[in-house]
């Protein structure tokens, strides 16, 4: 039951659900997620950690960059089920749709130039 509760708690936060939806569109780094969701970097990192511990996201390192993506669901059958269903859920939500549409326009290179 622990794994089930962990997954359900992970998707109980609206920002984490938004984060999963944008990661379905493409692999992203923390700064790109931060730019899309307009939340602080430490908050993004905490959300990613919760999602990672629940088996919903994974990451790979590429030099200084850490790239996050939706997990394949192997870690937990509950995570796999939620991820599979989430692909079909919330597509008609205006806020989610706007975020997903903006996702291709956000790039770490542009963000770095602004700082």
C-alpha cells in the first residue's frame, strides 16, 4: 500500500500534475520547468523529487544539465497506471493546454541569455 499512497500523494498537487503534463511533451531541465510554471527553482526541485520518489519521473545528467522526463512506469504498477491514464486526461483543461502549447518555445539557451 505504501507505493500506492506515494503515487497518489505525488499527483495530489496541481503543480506536480502540470509538471507531468509538460514533461509528456518533452524532456526538460529545471530552469525550463520553472519558466513555464512561474514557480521558484527550489519549489520545482522539491516537486521533481516527490515525483521521482513515486516513480513518475526520471532524470539523466548531461554535463551541468539535469534533464527530467516522464518515467516508463517500471518502478511501480501504480505509477504506470497513472502515467498511462494521464496521457489521456486533462487535455481539454485550458491551463494545461496553454502550458503544453508553450512548451516547445521554452529553451534553456534563451533562459541563460536572460540571466
